[in-house]
C-alpha cells in the first residue's frame, strides 16, 4: 500500500494541549516519512521518538513510534494509528466522538476524542491538516487540543 507510488516527505507535527487547569503544553516534531495516495485517500507513514517515555524508562531501548496517518476527503475523516513504544488507533470526524485503547509500557488507558473541527488544505508542494478536539481519558475531559500536521 505505502510502497507503491510513494515518495519521501517531511512531516512536521505541532500538538498543543490546554488542560482543564489552564496550563498549555506544546510539542513539536519533525520527521522523514513516506507519502502515497490510494483510492481517494492520502497515507503518510513516519516515525517519531517519544521523549517523555524515554525519560521515564531509561533502562529500555530507544522509544520509537511508527505512525500511519490516513486522510480521507469524502467525507473528511482522519485516522491515526500508532505502533511501537505505544499503540493506539483513533479516527477523527467532525462532530463525532471516538473512544479507543491507548497502550503504553505502563499499561492501557481509555482515550477519547470529541472532534470539533478538521481543516485540510492541499497545495502543490504542501498539505496542511488541523484537528481541534477535546481529549478524554477514562471518560473525563483532560484537555482541549490542536493538532497541526504539515506534509512537505
């Protein structure tokens, strides 16, 4: 699926979380990846190192996460699947709530996303995606989130 008609790309991810206590955390990563289109969907495969896990599990080898991002335009829907140091699959669709299991080296959590808005902008050399959602952990609101992904 990814190897056919794919090309290298750069994936820039900015995640902003404003917790219920008002504190804001921002995480930024930049990775090399592979981009392909198949059956009216855009697929992006990229890896990232999860530093917060690395710091808490110093005896473990490097904590890498493989990400598979799928963007469907009709209807506009985004799926993100993580595997490796953590495992998780979430689908974001405007106006819908999705719940899934998030696996970490320390155990499983129930994670939910109440998607408020999805914005997709495709240009010749860049695709920009923005997700606005409320993050729920074990059914309780934890943060309002903004996830921006640029594919270059």
